[in-house]
């Protein structure tokens, strides 16, 4: 497979599973996992979604991405900037002003990220119920030491 070639439908699990069958495919699969680690963490997804179609100041991002610390936001933005997903613009004013925006590459992620974040909001109650049911089943099981 050439570096620009990939299965037409990455959602097809059988095709994905066979991607790592030769060394070049294995290398690409490792790189893909590395990229997914970056964009798939909870803060990156929320930052990318917040930056959709507009430039946002650091303070606005911190306010709008509920629960993120200043340190974590800084680390998340640096990682996304390093990967070419986010651009950072420092304005020479007092006090300093820093703006963030999605790059063209970042824009290509937007539809997928928004779908995933929306899915998580839409199904959060069902996930909570499933977790509670699982936790209850685990609590009801006899422990190995009790057998």
C-alpha cells in the first residue's frame, strides 16, 4: 500500500485489522495510534469542537471548556499546534493576547469530532445506566477469596 493509500472505508473493521500485515502497514498503524492518542483525548476533542469556525482567545477557551485547568489547556493546545491542527497567534499588545484557530488540517477533523462529542452528550444517560448496571453486577459477584 502506498503511503497515501488507505482502505476506502476505515470503519470496516476487517480491513483495519489487516492494515498491519506488512512492516510499512505496521508503521502506519503505529503512527495512526499516536495521532489518535493526541486527538482522541477528552480535552483535545472539546478544544477542537470549541474552535470550530472561529478564532478564540486562550481565556475564552479556558472558560468555555468546562473543567480544564490552565495547565492542561496549555499542554493540549501545544500538542495540537505541534501536530498542525491548531494555529497560535500572539498579538504584540499589553496585556498579551493569544488567539487559537483550527488550521486547514484541523478543519478536516471538525465533522468527525463534532459527531463524536455530540454522540457522547446524547448518550451520556445511557452510558451512566450501563456503568451502574455493570458496577452492580461486579459488586454482586463473589470474590475469589470468598469462594
